């Protein structure tokens, strides 16, 4: 069942900026408090993901799937969606 825990944690880390910040401050404690059942190896693997990479991915999410309380803050740095750029005449390379 720990793979399911990894998937749940990654989903939350990408969609919840507050949890993302707390996770990189105290990962093991957060996992216990939030009920993520990860092995030591899985926790280490998630910690090997650079926080900036998760932030980068989060910027491309549709606001409808970002934690509501944080959607406005995320919108402030969100790039234009790829689909909008294509419709505006941008070409794919």
C-alpha cells in the first residue's frame, strides 16, 4: 500500500502549496500527521525531488485542481496554458 501513499503525497505536493512548504521543512513528521504510509526509501526518493521542480509543475495546473485557498497566489505566477498559445498561432517545435 505504500505506492498508493507515494501517489497521494505527490498529488498533494503538486496541488497544495502550503503542504509543499511544510513537507520540505519536516517531511517525516508531516507524513505521520497526514497519514502517508511511506517507507524510508520512498520518503528519501520524494525528498530527492527538488522543491523548485514541484513548484514548476504546479504552475501549469488548471486552477480548478489547486487547493482553493491558494489558487489566487498560484494564479499570480501561472504561465499561459499551452493550449491557449497554440490557439493564438504559436507553432509546436
